[in-house]
C-alpha cells in the first residue's frame, strides 16, 4: 500500500464525517420498494432514488463535501471537469459556498447538460473528446494558476461524500443483502462499498457498467489501471477513461464482489421500465444497475437488494428515442 492509499475503514470514517458536514445541503433520498420487479424476479428489490437528489444526481454529495473543506481552507477558486452531473453539483456548491468555479467539459458532452451548466452561471470551457481529456486540460489549468482541481472521482473527500448514500441505505434497509451500483470513475461504488463493508460485511457489492464503456471493469480484471477505447453509450455519466493512480481503483479492486456488463438495449429497457412502472425519469447511468439486476436476478432469489438510481439527467432526445422504440 502506498503512503497515500487509505484503508476501507479510514474511508468509512471519512464517510461518516462527510455525512455530518453535508447534511444541510443534500436530500436523504427515498428508498422505494418495487412490487412489479420484485414479483417478476423473485428478488425483494428497492430503488435508491438519487435521481430525485438536488441537481438530479448523487454528485452533489461529493462536490459539497470537498468544496466545504476547501472553503474552510480559504480557497476562492476551483477548476473541475465533467460530462454534466458533476459540473451541476460543483456549480451549486460554488454558488452556495461563494466560490468561483470553472468547469471543463468534453466537446462531445450532451448539449442540454451544457446549457444547464451555463444557466447555472458557471464559467464553461470545452476541450477534448471524452472525460479523460477534459480532466487533463482542467488539471493543467488549475496547476498553472495554482488553484485546486476538483476531481469528479479521484479524491477521497469526493468518494466520502458519495459514500453517504451508503449511510442512508443501511439506515433504511439494515438487512440489505446486495447493492447494485453503476461504475464510471468509481467514486460512488467506492464510497458505498467502503462504508457498507465495514458496517455489514456480508452485503454484496455489484459493480455495473455498459459494455460500450467498461474501463474500471477491465482494469480490475487486469489488476491494474488500463486504457481502452470507449464507444457511445446511453450511460454517458459513466463515460471516459480513468487517470493513472486513481484512488478509486484499489477500492473497486478489493471491495466489489462481482461485476455485470450490460448492453445498450438493456439500458434502454431499464429506463423505459422505470418510467412506465414508477413514473420516474432516470438517465442512462441509472439504467445500468437496474438492467444488471434484471440480467442476473436468478443469483439473488429471496434476497433483499438495493439498486442505486444515480441520476435523472437524460436528454429529451435520448428519452424520446427510447419511447419511440418501446410502444
């Protein structure tokens, strides 16, 4: 273990500290039982509705935790990079805490998300084809100006903030047997896994990714961070590569019990199911763990399972395409 790598117990303690720090800024989102899917699958399924969080995504948790700490350290300006959700969270955090935030997005980012960022009043820069290139550019600008760079995932305080989702999960469902979580950079599953494995070790953590963009999945499989080509996916919130040395990698490697890859059609089906059965709009990244549970539900018969619906920010264009193909 490197000198900067933290143990799961240390991360779990940081999660508890984060919960106290950000409680006033976030929603304790509902955990909704889904009768139809439970009956069809033979699994007792609950949906953790982070799609109803402020800014429509779990990202507000990590952003507020890190920005609150930076504020107490006297920081007045930050750079960050995002496909949209982290930027919206950072924008609200900066506005609430009185910080100047500059957000770098890939040129390929969804146009509606970019418009929302501009409406939120952030300084928006566009650079690169994916999150990895946008992150490199934002980090370079931050280093040049000697101000902090707020990583969407490669920061223990961000991970701890996202992990507060796990605190709410275990409060609302103490005997949860498994949790399905989408994986991009790994901050959400890393924080949840670190906390739940300390409080309920028998709970299985299932990492879920689109087959079109599975960098963390392949990195864990290979025992080291790798880079591979990413393809277009409805799950744009999990898109992009992982920077070398990211602190989420050992958490994903050591704490995630199993991995499931899903196809684009399965993600679209999950999004439609949520809208039809629950009247809930979810984005592609939230459809991934729901699709994954449907795919492997036979392995969890009779178990209590939570699916983290991480966000709601799907473009109207993609939502319309899904509706058109699901009469």
